[in-house]
C-alpha cells in the first residue's frame, strides 16, 4: 500500500524537526552544561566559550534554527504543493 502525499509530507517534516531539535539539544544541553568545563578553555569575544553557550549561544542557535526551519518548510510546502 503506497504512502499518500500527506504522510510523506509529515514524515519529512518530522525528519527536519528531529535534526533541528538535535542541534538545539547539542548547543544548549551538551555545550552549555555537559561540556562547559572543556569549552571554558576557549575564549570567544572575551568570554569563556562554555559560559557563552550557556548564556547566549544556545539562544542564538535557537533563533537561527527557527529561520532554517522556516526555509525548509517553505521548500517542503512547494515540493508537496501546499504553498497555495
């Protein structure tokens, strides 16, 4: 039984969400909490990199991921004909 158009659309959307949320998890939890001591050995803009990720970096990554998601969803809508 073939998968219909809306199921293919939703499957691809979930793939995008999984990848983007994984990147956000990596930036916020892994870099900001788990690897903070290792990253603090590196300086970024005068601040320790671990501190920067914990305070600002994860927020910047999240905002960038929002714009990436918008771009991906616009192209996905066009691909499946939902952009009308």
